C-alpha cells in the first residue's frame, strides 16, 4: 500500500498518465473505497426493484417466507393474470398509449413550428414572441383558474384534457429553438437560391439536421405523458377515463380494486387464494408500468443526456 | 425652409414604417408558423390569468367569473388569518429546505466519486442503474418504496432480524420528512449528477497540471480546480431550488400522504387541491395559488439578479 502511494506521487510515468486525465490518481485503498461506495449505492437502487420483480412472480407463501428475495422462489403468473383481468387497468393502458403516441406527435408539431419561428431573430416582434413563452415559465395562474377554464371549455372528464393543456412545454421549445438558431443561415440561403420553398426548406434542410434534438424533445414529451399523474387526478373524475398512473395509484397505494371490473381474489377459488396477495398484485402492477419504460430506456438514457447537454450549453 | 424640414421629416418617418411593413410582409410565413403556438399560449396559459380575479370575488358558478361581485382582499384576510396558513407554510418550507440541505449536495458528491472511476464498464453500469429511477413516475417509485418499507418489506425484516420492533414508516409522523427526502434523493441523485459530470469533463486538464506544480495534493486539487469548475452549475441549480421553495413536490407528497401524516405532510399544493377541486372552495384555493405564484416569481427574479451579480451565468 505504501508502495502504491509512492507510485502515484513519485513515478514520473504514472504522473504523466494522471495528468492526461486531470486529477491525480488515488492510492489503492481510496480507490477501493470509492468503488465500494458506488457499488453500494447502485445496489441500494437496484435491490428494491429486483425485490418487486421477484415478488410479482411469487406465490403468497414464498413472499411471507422470504420477503427479501431477489429471485422468485416459486414461479407463478397468477398476479399478472389477475391484473390483466381487470378491465380498468387495461382500459387505462389503452388511454395512456393513445395519449403518449398522439399527444407526443401534436407536441412535436407545435414545438417544431413555434421553435422555428422563434429562431428567426430578425423578424419584427421577435422579442414579443419570445416573452410570450418565457412569462409562463416565471408565473403561472395556478390550479383553480386552469380548472375553471377547462370546465368552461368542456374539456373536464375527456381524454383531450390529457393532451391539449400540455401541447407546448416552454422549456422544450426553447431547447429546440436554440438548436435551430445554431444551424448556419447559409444552409437555408443556398436552398432558397436553389428555389426551395419555405416549407421545403424546413422539411428537407432543417428537420434532417435536427433529428437528435427532435428525438430528445419527443422523448421528454413521451415520458411526461406516460408518467403524467396529476392531470388525470385533477381533471378526470370518471374512473373509466383515468390514465394509467391514476389507476396504478389506486391499485398500488390504496389497493382499491373494487370497481375494477374484475373478480376479486377471494372469488377465484382456493387455489389462487394461496397464490394471490396484495403484495404480488401490487408488484405485478408496478412491473406492468415499468416494462414499457425499460424497453425504451437505452434511447431515453442516450437522448436525455444529450438534452441536458444541449440545455446547459445555452440557458 | 420650414416646409422642407417638415417634408423630409415626414418622409423619414414614413420610410422606416414602410421598411417595417416590408419586413413584416417578408416574415409572414414565420408568423404563420407561430400561430398555433400563439393560440396555445393565449388559451391555456394567458386566459387562466383572468381566472385569478376569482381570488378577489365572491365567485358564483352560475353567474360566471365576470358577473360575480368583487369582494376586495377578503379572501386573503381569511386565508392569512386562518390557523391553517402558518402550518401549511411551515410544512412546505421545511420540506423544501430539507430537500435542499440533503438533496442538493448528493448528486455533487456522487459526480465527484464517479469522476474517480477509471474502469469504463463499472462507470457505465453504475450510471445505467442509478439513472433509471428518474424515469419512473412517483406512483410507481412510491410503490417500490412502500414495498420496501411495508409490514412484510425488506426494511422491517432487517429490523426484526436485528431484534428491534418493526416500524410502520408510512404512518409515522416523526419519520415522514425523512422518508420524503430520502426517497426523493434515492430517485434523483444519479440523474442529478449528469449536469455536474458534464461540467467536470469541461475542466481544462492544464489547470490540474498547474495545481500539481504548485504542490497541491489530491484534496486541494478538488477544492481549487474541480469544485470551482462546477461552480456556475451549482450556483444556477442552487438558486433554482431556492426559487422553488414553495414547491415541495406535489406528486411525491400526494403519494405518501395519508390521514396519519397530515400534520407534517400537508403542503400548499395538497391543500389547494383538497379545498379547491375536491371541496369546490374556489376563492380561497385561488388566493393560495396566487400567493404561491407571486412568491415564486419574486424569488426567481431575485435569484436570477443575484447570480448575475455574483458574475455567474444567469437564466436570462
């Protein structure tokens, strides 16, 4: 160990190596400690999730026998069969898929057109247009005026309330505007000289160059729609129109399946009573909501990181 | 003489106007593209501003906002003199301050640790796993937390194994804030580190070289080079979190709230939802929302001018 410290300090070759990556290298014991702390933190994140996964596949006995498992001890799909037999959950899944896909498309259409307009700083009235989307980031009217507006527009208790009030997120629009703004004007000019119309320029010049930022912003919107909880909670009373997260809340937190159009666990016979428990039903519902996120996670990680970088280049 | 001056004056006044009109005409396509955005903001963010007047009116649903009579500051007087108000304010601010106190340094420390890792596979695995909870909703993550701390969960199993009595954290008044803050940190510390890692990768290696030549050890290098390299990001995020002090996080709190923990857990946003939407007491709820909105705006404008005066990159 003493030797290691010595190497870090005195050996000129190791010093040069450290210099290339900035900070000094740590002595071995400190490095081991750092790896240990990080591994522990990672396990703290991972363990509860694996535990839920294992419970969702387990029978009641196994859950109470070994609550700390990470691998299911007895494999059963009963909990999943049960949650898929509830009409409200599947129904809300359909609603949320529609809102996520169609809503994100509308989000992108509005955000791209608006951001492109805002990227043209020479246009008369540019400042006014910019302030129009900056003010909502500083001050909002609050929940109740919004509620009353949506009531007047007859949007309460409709699927559109999940889409229309959230068409544009100012932050995303500014992110995209900054990207458009950084595209050299020369590209547009040369297309214009070649006789391309304005729409053609956007479609054939701007959009192909902007795919990374469009993917990033699209994923921002998509994940927000998927995870949207309070729009449904605030503005939809009718539980057959609830989006996924609101239904999940009533399953996971309240364990309220009474109105869910499913046979209750007790009614499905002795066999499944031994299998089904609140624990594994809740766990299955959690996994059901996590799987779609997990499927797109590689893209999410890549493009969200990109988005953070874009955002931090120009505020 | 006078005539000519008057004439040229009028002409020069007209010329910019004509130039302006020409520019407007040239930009008509840009305006057309802005129309959908403009309509959206007019309807869904500016029209509700009119609804704020409810806070100053005796709102009667069948009469509508316009016809309802004005009552001045009556609702604010009722609100500020109620016993509930200081309680809500205290709960909200306390939770926010705890969040800042513990939640703000967490991603910074995590980024510093991650920065020491040389094995790429290890770094990438740690990032992939710790970023993931950020993408889950609070409903789902709350479900995972409840599974962890529930009566048959890992937490109580461990307590029992250690020979201690099980604790029901979900209904415990004294542990409510700890539960909120620690689960929020668990969800976001990984993701929060990204922006610091970006700042770290932007630090010029020559600065470290210079520090080493001056005889700085490892900790001094971190203190004098690494941390200053993250300073502008830290200032920005710190100021933003201070500006959001009346925003204690509705979504998370709502998931964790139950009658047993109403004492420490009822915040401004849960109150507005409860009395406004569930209780249809629109005036008080609007007044409360307006109070929160104005304080938030004042805080963010003050905060922005503060970081600008500190010489850091500001929001605008």
